């Protein structure tokens, strides 16, 4: 009887023990909060998310493009599209590393040259160097490489917006200073050139950059409502005057359900997601990529992710973009440089809105517009330019108060690797 009583007493926690446990939990929470508040957090989160997205994108391009590589390329190899994407990823990594090492002052000097370079290259689209793809004339063919200059214009819009609006910070409450010269003529010229090439998807992404830049700069909200109404009217007019785009809206609204016609892409994209279900059919085991789903490695790669990796795979992609958005938001809030805040918001708007448009088109919430999923879809211009933009964000993150000093104080990876070896081995 006494032993039973003793065991009951021992199982009952005293107030002191409960208080100790609560204090440990609070200590762990405070430790994590302290880590998140470190000046290097934004930098490492951006590095981590970018690395995971690029590696995951290469894996999915390899899986989704194997059938297309065999049937539509002259190489006779199932890896030709993947190797091309790997080359572009390598070029993008070089661009990212170079961009991340430049200072904020250097980016202020390069803002207008990048914009001018993008505008000049976009004008060349309408010369014999220009190439039309599926009704959109938005490519340049140099023989050894094909590129999309509108991708560089996205970087130019974000950087030039930061440069111009930071210089007019005290006068942005007046609409004239807010619109001139950034909206008129810079943004209008850039978007107009792309619009002439009939690339509505890229125009929507560029408009989101302009909106993000102006919103972060503090332009009064009433002007956004007026601008949104004007832009919506232009988009509707652009759609109704194009049979191709009008057909896509018919598919989106359910008026066209011919799976062998215009609705083929949308229907088979949803078939892929339905086949994947909760856990997916397995990496590399997609059925829709066998000539059922067009562009499985490009605009509709999210459908292949859902088919092969199921719901966990699609949620992982969405979470990664959410973490990227939070890291950009943290950089905007912690930076004291108005140029950095505005340019970061522009790049964040570009990547997140483009991802939303792509995913929305695949799952049926939006009509198929034809924009790739950043970092994941196959496409050299998109991958290289997006990695270049992330390098700019890393440069901004290094300029965060205390970040550069903390990074310089950390030993290199090579030194940390040798530090764990025995002294005799190191000698």
C-alpha cells in the first residue's frame, strides 16, 4: 500500500517542476526568436530557399522533359533539355555570385544602364533578330543562343523604380512626381514594347513590379484604383481582339471543353493533379508527360509535380515561395535605404506574382497565360535572370546593418571543415 502511495506521489508534479518546464520552453522560444532576429537571417534564408528551388527545379525538369527530349530533339537523348537547363543554371549561378558581391552603391549606378540595355534589346525583337513563339514576338535569336529580353526589363523596372522614387521620396504625395518619370515614360515604354509583341503574361508580371514599387514608395492608394481600372480595360481590349486569347478565356470559363483542342492543356493539367492525389505516383512515373500534356517541363511543370509527388510536393513548392516572400518582406522592413526597400519590393512582386499566375493557371483559377514557374520551369532566360535578381537581393541583404560584419567574422567553409579533423591529420 505504501509503495503504491509513493508511486502516485512521485507521478504528481510539484509547482516548482512545472515552473521549471515552462521556463525551459520559454527559453527555447526566446532562443529561436533571437536567432531569427540576427542580421544574417535574411541572407541565409534567401540562400537556402534559392538553393532548394533551383535543385528541385533541375530534378523536376529532368523528370518532366525526358519524353519530350527523346521525341522532339535531334540529340536522341532523354537528357538534352535537362543538360541545357543545367548549363543555364550554371550561368545563372555565376550571375548570382557576381551580383551578390556588388555593393548597393554599385546597383544604384547600374539601375539605368540595365534598364536601357533591356529597352534596346526589346526593340531588337522587331528586327530580323526577333523570333515569334506561339503568336508572341518576344525572343531574340543570336544563332548560338535564344533569349527573352523582357526578362532583363523586369530587373530594370525594379532597380530604376528604386532609383527614381527614392530620389523623389519627399514629393511622392503629389501625383506628378509619383508618375513622372518612372511611370511616364519608363514603365510605359517598357510595358508598351512587350505589349506590341503580344506577350500578355509578361505584361501582367511587369505591371505587378510597377505596382509593388509604387506601393512601397508610399504613393496614395486612390491612384492604384484608377490605374487598376485603366489597366483592366486595356487587358480586356487586348483579349477580345485576339482569337487565341479569347479562346483561352472560353476554356477557363468552361465554354470550350474539347480535350483535343484548345482545352487540352488545361484539362490534362488537372488530370495530372488528380492522378497524383495525396501521395503522387512517384518521381519519374508521370503518365501525362507521355505526349498528353503539352509543355510538361515548362509552363505546366507544377502539374507534373502534383502528379509525381502528390499534395506534399505541391505544398512544398508553395511554402518555399512563401518563405521567399517573407524573407523579402523582412529585408524591406529592416533596411534603412529607401532604394533597397523599393527595389526589393519590385523583385519580390515579380517572383511571387509570376508564381501565382503560373500555379493559378495550372489549377484552373486563372486562364492559361503562358508564364513559367520561377526557378522551377525549364527556360534559360527566365532562370538566369531570376537568379541574377536573387543575387541582387543577396547584395541588399549583405548591406543590412551588421550582416556584412557577421559574415566576415565567420570562418570559411574550408576552415570549418578542417577544424573538425584531428591535429595530426591537419599537420
